[in-house]
């Protein structure tokens, strides 16, 4: 069973690589959105430092949001979703495998790119550790909650806009805890409470999201 | 509960409840409004603006209560494939969204004289706004499917996910400290509002609840009739096609 699970992750990673540009596109979008902010609010370093963590988080959230609609869509279109549903693996684990692959191709690269954007945004040197740690815990939550939205809207007309409408409100806690972790660290406070909250949300999401998304996918397979 | 999965039985019950709920709504809302707006004393600090509370607080409670009801009926619909529960959840959403909007609107009107601004990013306001977004997403998901059974199941999943997420959102938003006064109606040590304001407020809350029930019955009834009409039309079209084939 775990062999199939790992093979599924490898399959999605391979597809992402061969189809090309998935992660690269997300990162480019991420950098692009962040670099709009200095142009919008002015290049004064103290302003940028004040909004750095928030900007980076919001941009990361948008990049993840943008990548969600392909999560199950391609598999539905070429019929492989039907095959995946026939695997001896519960559909919720299939979803989990696909979510992990999604995180490896979007959330993780975004987290790795974040320090560079921190430099561009004059992020306080004390905040880097907190920002990265919070993104490592937070971006998997984005992928998991996103999987529910993607599964609910797969095969739906204009699913992309609907997906954004459904998922964005659910992302708010991650944004708040993620940003306030970096801000606490920048002011020299401990940020372990924020990490604990993010871990708690992640643990809950790992359990609930694959099941809910699998229910939703069964609707598309009917 | 399963008795009322049968729409006909539900319609009979609804017809029996409707006059009472409509009467309670009219009486409580009428009496509560007159009492609250004309006879209740002005607050010693807030003056006459405190009267906004008689709309604002019940609307806020109903916005949350309706979501809870929607989530519960979604759960029932998902687990037992209860047909009427689906319709109740569907019919509740626009009502709850409207309560949510009224709450935000009156809150903004109240905020201007009290806090000096139409809007603040305070915890309670923000979580109310997010709740409005969740209501809108839920309604949009219903619209997105042609097949009503699929729409019902997808929307039910979303309502339940939202119900799990709402407390987390509420808590996370409370993380930023707050301008809004903390709860003063339901506290461990009993209500902290003077009786002269409390009674009209309670009347309004009961009135809002009865009003919700009344509108809900109308909406569910309309939805049941709509579906019957669609079924009849389909059957008629089938018969028509069969007759043409026979000729």
C-alpha cells in the first residue's frame, strides 16, 4: 500500500516536471506579485520592512491558489482519475499523495524562494527563521485545504473563480498565524505559540482534508 | 426525522407551523421595535445610538445560528441522504447571508458615531465579514452544478468544512486585540445589560428567529414546488416524444 502511495507521489512529480514549468511559474508569479508592492507603496525601507512578512505571505497564498485548479482537472480530463479511484488504495490516500506532490511542487519551492524576497522587501534579519519555519508548516495547510476546494470544483463550469471564492476565506487563519510569527520574531518575541497553532491546524487538516476531498471527488466520478 | 424526508409530509407540517411563526415574528418584531426605538431609555454613554443594538445583535446571532443550522442539516443530508435537509440548507444560505450583511451594515452605522469610523479591522467585524464570504461561496457552489443532487452533496461538504473552520477563523482573528466590546448578553454571570434594554432586545431576538423560520418555510416550499414542476415538465416531454414516435 505504501508502495503505491509513493509511486503516486512520484508519478505526480514526474508529470509536473515533464509538463514543465509548474513550479517555475508559481515562483515567478510569487516574485512578480511581491515586487509590485514596492512599486505600489513606495520604496522607503521602513515601510517595506513593516509590510514584508505580510506581503510575502499574501503572495505565497495567491501563488498556491493559482496552482490549485490543475490539481485534479488534468486527471479528470484524461480519465486517469477513474483509474486512480480503482486502486486498492482508499481515495482519501490518493488525495493525500496528490496533495503532498502538490506541496512539493508549489509550497516547498515558494518557501525556498521566500528568503530572497525577504531581501528585496527589507525583512528584519531576526524574522527570517520564523518566516521560513511558519511557511514550512503553513504551506502544506494551504495545499490540503486547497485540495478540498479543487475536488469540489473539478469538472465545474468556471471552476477556477469559484475555487478562489471557496478557498480564500478558509486560508485566513494560516495567513494570520504565519504573518504574526514573523512579526513577533522581528520584535524579538518568542514565536513558538504561533508555530504550535500552525502545527495544530496542520494536524487537523491532514486528517480531515483528504477525507472531505475524496468525498467531493466521488461526485465528479459518478 | 426520517418522517420528514418525505416532502409531502414536510409540506403538511410546514403549513401547520407557518401561521404561528409568522404571527410570532410580526408580534415580536413589532413590539420589540416600538419598545426599543421609542420607549427604552437612551444609554448614559452612547445616547440614542444604542438603539442600533436592537437590530445589530439579533442579526449577528442569527447569522451565526443560521450557519450552524445549515451545517447541521448538511450533515444530516450527507449521512442519511435526507432530501428535505438539503433543501433546508440551501434555503437557509441566502437568509443567513442577509442577516450577516445587516449585521455588518448596522455595525458600520453604529461604528461611525461611536468609534469615529465606518469600518475597523476588529476581530468580530472581520470574522463576520469572512462568514459573509463563506455564505457567498456556499451559494455560488450550489449554482455551479446542473445536477441538483451533486450540487447538494458538494455544498454539504463545503458547509461542514466551513463549520470546522469557522471557530479556527474566529479564534485566529481574535488574535489581534479588539475594539469591539466583549460579549455582554451571554456571560457566565448572567446578562450585563440593564433590564430596560434587555427585554426589547430579547423580544427582537425571538422575532428574528421566528422571522427566519417563516422565510425558511416559504423558501423550502417554493423549492419543493419548483422541483415538482420540473419533474412534471420532464414527464410531459417524455410522453410527448413517445407519442410523436408512435405516429
